[in-house]
């Protein structure tokens, strides 16, 4: 079977998740809409809910893979560099 989602109601076997972090803490009321968020998150609560949800998936046999922290730099330019926008 190739990688993909073939059903909206079938059994979830594997999932990649991203835990809320610094990128969510940087949301403000003035930039949330531009960044495609409906509202500013309460990051500590979002992290707790994320942890509970991923644990619930594991308890049901879902293989949960956490997005490596090493990819988080893709959203922010390296120190000393400016983004071109």
C-alpha cells in the first residue's frame, strides 16, 4: 500500500504530529489572521491537549510520529539572516 489517505472514516494507523511551540507563542491578535489562525492560542493549554490527544491515539494502537524538532528552522531564517518578503 502506498502512502496516503484513502478514507475519511477508516482506521488511522500512522500519523505525524507537531507539538505546539514557539511558532504558536509568537501569534498575536494582529498577525493571527495573516498566519491563517482563527485566534491566538493559549500555548500551555494547547500543549497539554496535544499530549492527551497523542496519548489517546497511542492507546488505540495508532503509531504516532512526532515531527523532528530539526525541521522547525524551516519557518524561521537562520540567526543573522533576514527573510526576503
